[in-house]
C-alpha cells in the first residue's frame, strides 16, 4: 500500500470523515485486487459490508445520537452503603497533574506546596522556604511528572 494512501486514510479517520473513509477503503480493496491479493481484497470487502450492515441495523446507538464531546455520564454512580459518589470528575486541563501516590510521598509534595504558599509569612519570621528540591529514583518512577505537578500547583499561588 502506498504511503500517500495511508496518510490520506489516517487523516480521514482522524477527522471522522466517513465519506472519505469509505472512498479510501474502496481504493485499498481495489489496489489489493490489482496486486493479485484477491483473498485479502475479498476479506476486506466482507469486513466493510459487515460494518455497513451493522450501522444500518443499529441506527439508534448511543454513540451515534450523542455528539462525541457530549458523551459523558448523565448520572454519577454512588455507593449504596455510604451514598457517596464512586466517580470523581476532574477537568481535562487538571487531569495530568493528579497523581495517585503513596501517602508519605503525597505528604511531602503537599508540604512543599504549603511551604511555598506561605513563603511571605516564613520570611516575616526570618525563615526561608525551600527553593530547590531533589527528586531521585529509577527511570519511569514519576520524577518529571512530580516536578510538573509542583510547577502546575505552585504557578500563580499567593501566600494566604
């Protein structure tokens, strides 16, 4: 399959352009037939026909009726025993900096954040806040994500 055709196919998928996807699917099948790959072309054609039949049989799918950006839970599930929500909604822009950490590590991060927020009060009493920290550990343990979290949470924070 030619690289240009693959690029066009992926662009059509990324933009959810169903008409372009159908045309490109047909082009792929024809190209495989021309190369002598008739078995593969027939299999691809059957897959496309099957998916078209499924679409026409289930026109009222939830994903088809609700726009993609509005597909969310309408009601959050709650615990039957404690009547508290089992799901927490976190806005996408804050999601990257929410980390699930062991309690002792979370306390250290919170302490650094509180200390920075209280930097003016500390200075008033002649104390200095930590201006440098050292994050260490093996590759992939979350040092960079931890630094991003601190930067995100401390950006623009004023002393209480």
